[in-house]
């Protein structure tokens, strides 16, 4: 397993550390954890994966639409 630090943006900024087989699985796990955490100030559907991830992990890709559909 690799360890990933997935950058998720919304009105605030947070990195969620997860262990996963690949980047797509890491993004899925981070989003799942993020969505399960209560936050009274969170605006529905305002989150996104920060594009810096493509610079930090240039040799791996993921399908964000597939991940959203699985959540």
C-alpha cells in the first residue's frame, strides 16, 4: 500500500491522509472520509479535489466522475 495526502478544497482547506493501492482509490477514500465528517459551515456540493494533485502525483491518474458516482 502507498500513502497519499489528498488535497480537498471547499471554503476551508484540508489534507486527508489515506493508505491505498493507487491514486484513484486514495481519492475515493479521502472523499468518503471527508463527506462523513460533520462540518456545520460546509456548503453542499462545494468540495473539489485540488488540481495540485496532478503536480504532486504526475505518474498516476484517476477518474473523478467514477469516484463521485461510487460515493
